[in-house]
C-alpha cells in the first residue's frame, strides 16, 4: 500500500488573496494549481530561498512572483505576497527579510 504524503497547511495573506482573485481566468487557474502544488512540495518548481532570510522563499509563476514562509515544525506555509513582478518593489522584499 502506497501512503500519500501529508499536505502542508496553507495560510494566504488577505492582500495575496485579493491579487489572486483579481487575475484573469487563465492566470487564476495557474495560481490555484501552484497553491495546491506547494501544499504537497514546498520546494517544487522555481522556488528559491530569499537571500538574507531565515525561512522566506520566492517562486516565479510566469510574470508573477509569490513570497512565502515555510514553518517546518507546524507544516505550515504562509503566502505573504502574490503580485506581478513589476509591482513587487525592493522595499517589500526588505520588509519580508525582517519578518
């Protein structure tokens, strides 16, 4: 019998949820698929640790970027930012590093 991997819990910030809901149908489906994928494997796809942070990661989804925190002990993923590449400023990334 093959056991399924336990999925991670997912918490999405209000602003990230608003940005995902405002996407076109095609981009919205990609974002929802990505959310389901990181619940199974947080390091899948084009995911990299944000330099200078302890537990913040960045992933690329076409022209969009998502930043999330992985809490291993609780098996939780907190999606902090989801926005287009051009709308994410260096100040936002600096603030995330301080969290």
